C-alpha cells in the first residue's frame, strides 16, 4: 500500500477551474466533469475524425478503446481509472468537450515510489475547428487546463498535487521533440529515475510535478477558479 | 483479485469499475462486461490472464462491434445542458468505483 495519505501541513484542497480566457480577450465558462464510455464514443464520432485529418500524434487514437483498455489495465494493477472532460457550452447550451484526460488514481510517484500520484495516461484537446463547428468558443491554454485538472484530481485524491505523465513516443522526431518542449515549458520536471512505477523502464519521456511544481502550476490558473 | 466462478458472471472488480454515473448506462456497461467475459471464456483463467486477454482483444480491434453497440448511448448526450453538468466529485466517483 502506498503512503497516499501522507500530506503536507499546508495541503491544497483542490479546486477545478470554471472559466478560461479566449483569444478574443474574453472568458468562456468551463467545467471539469466525470466522463464515461458515452463521452468517449461521442468524441470518437464527432471530434476524432477531424484530428485524424491533422498532423497530430493522437490521430490514430480511438478513445472508446483507450478508455476500456486503460480501465482494465488499471484494474489489473488494483487502481481506479479517472476519465475527466473539460467542457464548455456549445450549440443550444449542450456541453462540448474542449479536452479530456484519462488518469490512474494512485500510481507510484517516480521520485519516491512509497508515495502515490495521479498518472496522466492520455490527454487530448479538441481542434479549434471542432469547437467552432459545435457552436462553442475556443478557450486558450487547454494543455495547461488539462494538466491542471490532473493536479486538482491529485489534490482531492490526497496526493498533494503530485502527477506523472509519459510524453508519447509516437509521431515524427520533430513532433516528439515538440511534445517534450511543451511539457517542459509548462513547468513539469523530467524524471531521471531508472524505473517508473517499479516496472517500466524510463525512456527519458516521463515527466512529473512534485508538490512545489503543482502549487506553482495551480497558481498560474488561480484566476480561473 | 477475485476469481470468476462462471464465464458469464461479471467479475465484481470489473462491475465496480465500469460504472457510469448514469443508471441506464451502468446497465449497458454491465451487460457489455458480461458479454466480454463470456466471449473470451476467461472464467477459468487467472485475473491477470483475463485482463491480458481483454487488452489483447481490444488492441486487435476484435471488440469494435461490441463497442459499436454501445455507441447509440452517445446520442443521449445531445440532451445534456452545460448548466446541469456537475463538477467532478472525487468522493462520489470513488464510492461508485470501490
């Protein structure tokens, strides 16, 4: 059993964002919600076809399969799988997902595997064309907002904001390098441990946020809570 | 992990994990898992083997048809309203997922 309940005295309570800035200088309402199989299937039907036509690493992804596969994988490891969506009002007020994440609840924290963290397995933002076609307003800083959702999840789960993720090794060399750059620029730290989660070999593409980094990343979006 | 006594029985650990907040979808999910387990005839295997078989099956796209049968449930989402969307609540999520 991981020492998941070890928390710092000034533990953050965890608070999800409820708005995001737009490129036009305004604000758009957002909410972080629990998603399920229906939402994965809807993403596959309505959004993934647009991504498939783009030069994105996640072009071949099928979220309904990723969701089920991750669910069973986490289950086999005795962990829960979280599926969260960042939604905003679309046509006729229907919620439209600006992005979504799959994350493991209680993954061994790479720098100290006696502690637990939230492991961000998959993350994707909806293309702007899909957002506009749905009658929704594209928000800015979607990557930061999705990573923040993982951090807030970590807080409410009792992991003090600790998260870990693996930058996809798929795509071209330029795409892979760009992804590393994006996570670094966001403020995540590169893991130097030889093993991740006790069994996985570190290919140099694992990132994490420790308690301090999580606090800093949270404060960057504090005005949107 | 709990062993499965019958190939058609939904393993409790799967049933407790595949649980949507929506009661009707929960029923669909349970049925889906039951079909999965039944189809793979994994009742006699260990939990690890069972999960491996399911993962392999998903990776191979073998279950796309079964997944497709769940897709109509996505149509219900059209009736959702943003103002009715509840923020993620870890406590209620955890209580459903065991």
